[in-house]
């Protein structure tokens, strides 16, 4: 079968291997769709420190069910989450499962960009395979994981819902974050983005204001109009450059929160006035990944009609054209969310 991987030189390549089989407690899924995430792009660029497995937003049909698996049958439409926490370590017990030391060691084989992939026993046992409602399309199913990441970020800030939110970077995950904040009750949500296509997508999706960060003073002016000059409750950093983090700290109100949501490059440093952050009581809270709990919650919001996601997918490529798909996903002026499709679609 065909699957995408990082080659010896770190470049993306389409390779061949034997299809996986389901051992005890495992399932094998035939791919319908898998979104390309910013972290996939960073792995190809060599800027990401974790394992080089590609594809973690896959949906498809169960093809094989291993011995001892309950609740899953061949033909079921499912989303399969790539990571699960152990649930027993101190980090998990304190409510931070995505930072569990074993979280990133559980993964799909050989990854989501494959004709078929195996879901390990631990993932199946801990509920990481979610049945898709018939009302949830393959495209929307492929957005559940990044939307879950946004929901995890909102939960980590501990103040839900914030009344005013500014998202710095309206790429796919930034757009998802903005929409989920609105769906959960935020009164005003705005965002900054250099791509006209993505700003238009944000406005079409109900975001209250957008600004081009290249225009001097445009972001500050939009925030001041909405907050009377006081600053937003929450600024979400959904872009990688460290300068964006410093900008975010200046957009929040006294006692406000900056959510470090987008992946910074390895070795990045924050140049900020720490005394200013101290005196204004600004909180910097990172969030990383998501769990099956938040993914199921996003699925429920979609089924109930409270969250609309389908329009975010602008491009679809079959697995055989995965390299072209990655090039498209790396072009923010031309695409919002790019999905790789498989035989189950």
C-alpha cells in the first residue's frame, strides 16, 4: 500500500509497504480523508522536535477489527485520534493529559496519510476511536482534531468563555479557534492575518473584525474599538514568529491571558518587558494537542448545528498527489485547509 513519510533527507515522499493488520485489541482503518496540519508542514521543514510520523487528523472506515475489540465493526465511519495519555501518572492526575510523558509515544501506524492505518490497542481501549455521526461529512471529520486542539486551549485558560478574543494568525487552527470561541459564547472575536483569502473566510464565518498586521496600527485600532482601549480578555497566538507573542501581550487587558497555541520554532526566544507583564498581571498559558474528550465535544457541537466547519476545506488531493497537497497547504494565499483523500471517501 502507499503511505507518506519523511525520507532519509527529511523530504516528504510517497512510499510503499505491506498493509497493517489488526492485532488483539486493535483496528485497521481505510483512509477517507486526513487534513494537513501546520505541524506536518513543520516536520517536513525540519522545525519540529517530536516524532516524524505524518498525519494525525484522519477519518475513514474500519476495515479490520482485532480480537477483543468491543463497539467497533467493519464498515463503521470513524475518526481515530493518534495520541492518548496514560491516565495514571501525576501529570494526568493533575488534569494535564496532553503533557503526559507517554502521550506522544502512542501513534497511528504508519500515520494518517496512508491507504490503511492501524490504531494501537491502547488508543482503542482508551476511547480514541470516535464514531462519526451520519451528519458529519468526511471533510468535517478531518477537522475534528484541530478543532479539539482549540477547545483544549480554551479550557486551559480557565476562564470560559472570555468575552473578547483576538486571534493572531487566521490559518486553519486560528479560524477554528475563533469559531469555537464564538460557539461557546464569546461576545466579540477578531483576528489578524496577512492572507486576504483567510481574512475573508473568517468574516464569512461570523468573526466580528479582521485586520492585516502589515498595516501599521490596524490591529491595535480594531482591539481598541471593541474594548474601549482596555484590551481583550484573551489573545491567541496561532502563528509561529516570536514577535507575534510579544504583540499579543500588548493586546490583552490588565489581568488578561495570552494563549500560546501555535507551534513556535525550536530555539525561539521571547523578547518582552517582563516588568510590564508582572504589573499588568498578564498570564501566558501554553496549550498543546487535545484529547478524545474535547474531540467528542466538538463532534457534538457540529451535530447540534452550533459549529460550522465544512467551508474551511478549500482543497482536496488524493493520496497519490500528497506532495502537491503539501505544497498547496504551505501557500496561505491560495488555500485554507487542505485534505488528502483515500479510497473510503
